C-alpha cells in the first residue's frame, strides 16, 4: 500500500512475522488522521475531554457554593443559639465575664464544629476567643448595625485570617443591646472541604473519560475490522486481486451463509465436489453432497482435518464459524485432497503402532522374575493390538529353572485371545509338535515361520487334523511362530494367530513378531535363571532349617517359616534341648537374600548348636557368636568375599523347674509375652549391636519369671515391618493377635500370620510360639551333701527311697551307681556347698550334683595300675548322656537316663566286661 512503510527488523534482528506486521499496519491506519477511523476517534476523544473538564469545573463551583451556604447557615444558627442561651446576659454583667463565657464559647465552638464563637461588648471588645491572647482586644466587626438590633453577615479578615461570620446582637429582656455574639468559618476551612471532595470528582471525571474513550476505541476497532484501515485505493486494489488469489489456490474454499446457502465456492472446491455452475446462492442441502458433508457445512461447528469420502477421493475438511470473528453468521470451509497422503499416513501409523507395541512390550514384559507370569505378559501385550490369539509354549525344564535341550515337546504356558472359545490347546497341555508343523520347523531352524494362509497350508494339520479343522472353522487364517531364543538356546515358542476378518500377517508383522519374541526371550531367560537360583536357595535353606522339632517337655512349640517372594533370605529359628529339662529358643536373621544368605544362616545355626553344647548363658553364647562372625568377616574380607556382618540373633533359655527365662539379643527385635490372663507385653530386654559390629561392647541378658501357660513369641522383622506400616503399628497388631489365651500355639501362629502378613511378603518371616510348662515340685528332689565319705551311703538311701516313691524301683541300681560316682567325685575334688538334685519327667530321669569348685572332670581310660579314674567311665556307659555346666557359684555335673517302662536303659555290654576291660593292657 502506498504511504505505508514496509516492515522493518524486530529488536532481535529477525523480520517481523506476517501477523505482527498486519497488526502494526492496522494500528497505523486506525490512528492516521487521514482515515475515517482516526478522525472519528480524535473527535470523540476531544468531545469527551471538553465535556469532562466542563463538568468538573461546574461541580467544583457548585460544591463551593454549597459549602459556603452550609457554613453560613451553621454560623448563623450557632450565633443565635449562643446569644439566646440562658445566663449569657447575666454573665456579661459579672465582674469577670471572660472567665464565665470563655468555657461556654469553646464548648459551643467544638460542639458545632465552627471555627470560632466570640462574645463582644457594645464597644467591640472581645470577651471570648479561640486565641486566648486576643481576649480584651478590639474586634474588627462593625458594631453600628448590631447596636441597632440587626444581625450582620461579614466577610472580612480577622485574627484567624479571611473568614465569613455572623454577628447577632445580645439583648436585655427589654430589648436593649448589651453586646454581640459572632460565629463563623475561615475561608481556608471552606476550601479544605472542597479539596476533600476533589479526589472523588477527579476519579469520577477520569473514569468517565476512560470509559468513554474505551467505548470510542471499541467502535473504532470494529470499524477498523470492517475497513481494514484501508483507504479507497487500497480497498479497490484488494478486490482486484481477490478472484485471482481465490481461484488459483490448490485448496477448495467454501463460504456458507447463516441461511444455509452457499455464498462462495472457488474453482478447486467446484472440482473436488463436482458442483454445478449455479451452485452459489443455492441451499447447501440441494447440491447433492454426502449427508455427513452437508451436515458439516450447515452446522456452523468447528472441524479440523475431518476426513470425508467423496467418490474415490478422501477430502480433509477444516471448518470454522465466521460469527466469532466479527463476520456475519455462517462458516468458512476448506477442502484438501489427501487420498495419496492418506495411504502414506496409514503406513506411517502402522509403523508407529508397531513401535509403540515394542515399547510397551519392553516395559510390560518381564516385570516379575516368574517364568509363567512373563509368558502371560507377552501374550497379553500382543492381544488385540498385534494378533487375535497368542500362545506361548515353554520347554518343561524352563519352568523349573533348568536349561533345556532342543526339543519339540512343549508345555502350553500362556494363552491370550479376544474370545474365550478358542479351539487351540489350553494352558497346561503338554504338546509334542509333529515335524511338519511350523512350530517344529521353527525350533529346528531357530527362525520365525510365517504362514499367510493356513487354509492352503498342509504341514500344520498333520499334528492334529481334527483340531486343525476346528481352528479353520473358528476363523483363524494366518500364523507367525517365533522361537524364544536366549544365549543360543531355544526356551520355547511364541505363536501369533489372526482371524480372517483381521487380515493376514505380512513381512513387516514378521519383523515385529521377531522383535517381540527376542525381548520376551531375554525376560523368560532371566526368570528361568532366577527360578534356578531361587530353587537352589530354597533347597539349601530347607536343608539347613530344622526339619522337625526335638522332643522336650519344657515348652509346647509351634512355628512358621515363610520365604520372601523376592527370594530366599537368611531368617532362621531353632529349638535346642538342654540338660535339666531346660530348652533354648533361638531366632536369627541374616541380611540379604539368596544362596549366600541361606549358607550364612546354616553356618550361624551350626555355631549356635555348638556353643549350646557348652551350656553357656545367653549373653556368653552371643559373645562367642559375635567373635566368630568377626573372625569370619576378617578372613573373608581378605578374599574379597561377602561377609556376615549385620546378622541378628535372639537366644533364650527357659528352665521349667524354676520358671525362669534368660534372654539376650544381638540387634534383634525383642520377644512378645502373653500371660495366661490374656495380658500381652513387650518385655524390656537389653539390646546389643548386631553380630560382628559389637567390637568390645559386652552383651547383656534379661531374666523373666514366666507363669505356667505363658506364651513367648519370637519373630524376625519380616513379620512386623513392611512398606505399608511402621514398626509400632506392626507390634501393636502382634499384641492384638496374642490376646487370646485359649488358643494353642499352633492356632496362635496361624492367627498372627493371618493378621500381620501381607499378600506378597517382601522379606522372610520366621515365627516361634512357645507355651511354657512348669515341673511339678513332686517331680523334684534334692539333698545337701556333707564332705565326708560316709555321706555317700546316706545319699544312695535317699535316692533309692525317692525312686521308690516315683515308682522307679527298676532304675534304682543304675541310678545309685551314677549317684555314688558323681557324689564321690564332688566330695573328693569339689568344695562346699555340695548338693544333689533328682528331676523326673515322663521317661527321663536327671541327676545333678552341684559344688562350688570350677574344676571339671574329664573322661579318660584308666591305666592298669590306676586304682581310680573309672567312675566317669561307668557313668558314661549307664547314662544316656552326661556333662558339666558352669554357674556363677561353681559347676553342675549331670547325668540323664532314658527310662523305658520305669527302668533305666541298660548298657550294650555286660558290667563285668566293662570293668574288666579297664585292666586290659
């Protein structure tokens, strides 16, 4: 356009865009004084400003007049009211009228909000004034009219500055004037009131100007849109090029009016839609177009790249209503022939779908380390996006973690289908594929096989002709079978089937199936290898855990062990019978999972058994175990092997004779105790560092006295902790589960598992429930033994009498022999006090001899010339087992006999032979 400069560069140095350039040109045109829009806008703004200024001045004048009138009225009322107040005239006659009238005048001034109230004498002398130093001076007021009895309004300059005041005569009852009262406002005060209203007036005036100017701008903008800011020459030139541009583009353009008539159609639109020559101005519905297209043209709705079939063409249509853009009602529609582009787009979309499928398979297949679930995930991800039916067959060894040999015997592991009535083999079927089938060929060659039309392929029918016929009747027509290969080994087969209605597989699909199978094969192999290691770890752990609980009478035991879903860990428990009917209860936890954790658990369990044989106190046993772990870690650290540090253990010894339970723990959770009355507590037991990290710190133990029928719960942290709750919540749930004293230990175990275990535990869980028993006092007998040889015979007599009381006469000889040897040893080598105790329970008799010395007897073979040294040998022959345990005050030598029908078990050799053998060279 002439007279308008071309677009310059933007501040960043880049050319302005077309839209920015058009907006700038429109603004310039609108503001140009030569355009109609600019002239109208300037005129409107000028009129608004003149009117606003005039209104503002008029309002200011009117407000000033109103304030002045209000000041006059208030001043007159105050002056008259004060002049007519009682006591004013009498105060004028007093000796000091100012002292009386000044407070009254100030109170009247402040109450009426005038600037001054003054009382004057007949001669104009001021008796009251806001400025006290003016009292007694002469006022500037003209007193002549006032003395004549008239009220006077004056506008003069007084002591307070320019002011407006009223002077009211102060009269005696007889009408004579004795003085005057004057009241009024300063001119400055009246101006301040006008000034106070000024912001409101200015705000209103400016708002009126802004609103009116905004309205003018809106009208100008609308006019700008209609004229585009162009002058007559530009408008003429624009319309000269209109037809040339409209009819030369390769995109159809249609404009439909609000009356649903076709207003304009360019040449391309006429060609694409095959419109008649007289189509313009005709109703759209009469043009013979497709109903869907007709609906779009007359609906005035927006559409973007909406595809319509017109003959053999695919037209992409874009429609926009014209009303929202300031134009008349109707719509503008463009058409573009996308027939060839649609074919290319379809291929691109298919490729994109395949890539999306492969991505989803990479994310969704192999989410678990379970072989079967991995096969199911492969089948599920491919249906229905890639195939209508997918079957996954795996070699039998793969399911148990072994590496298979190449075979055509497969186990149907997963099936996914769009309908449930598929005639293919179901899950769980063991299939041996015939050599002519695509499956057998795929296994043999290690390559994928594509059968585009199963109805004409004959090899696959040989396996099961009847089932093949049902498959064809079902509608399946095409197949891709791909071997699942990992590290050069065929693990199984993935078969993809499509119905005839879906379409046959092609070479692109074959490539996609290969990629799917390759990714799934890696996941299946990972799961297989994990299954193998998991099976090995489970087997190892099961071999290391107690297979059965030993017989003992101190506690009633129930236990549970559950390995984690993620892998076997190092949780373990044990029940170890100890001499004197005591029992050791053990629970431990090794950090980590897998074979190493299971093997470490076995090493610790063996060590605990070994140390238990020494009959150590719980704290001493853990100290020895801690030292062992530290030594093992030191030696394995040198070999860069994985250590044991961080393992935890709880060791408790319960004595059914006294009801005392000694407990020590190394980094392990403490036990829970349920008393016979249903009370559940978490006993305060000292906690020591985990095994291997204690250093020089001592281990401590706690002693609990348990009533008969108490239930002691030992457990690992997998029972309490999980991702959905904290430790305190887990311990609270455990206490709730133990508040049922009527449950047996077995029922208590099940209740605890039902309440606390998640569906898929993330850690191993070991639980041991022990209900305590107490040995009846009648089953315990004891005597003090003096340090004289003659005491041995008395002890034998006491023992024989007690055995007779228990009905064990047949065991008297053997028991007396054992007692004689043990007591004789104690008298000869031990120190006082010496005491003997017999314990009897069911089929076991225990003899214990206690003394205060720390020396331990040792079993040895006596020489031919030795006169002694054969006593312990006889004890070992006649007792089932014997030993020594140390106490805080000495030692206990004990011997245990197994009773059968009330008699002690006999030695396997004759007693005479045993004694004679001691003297043989």
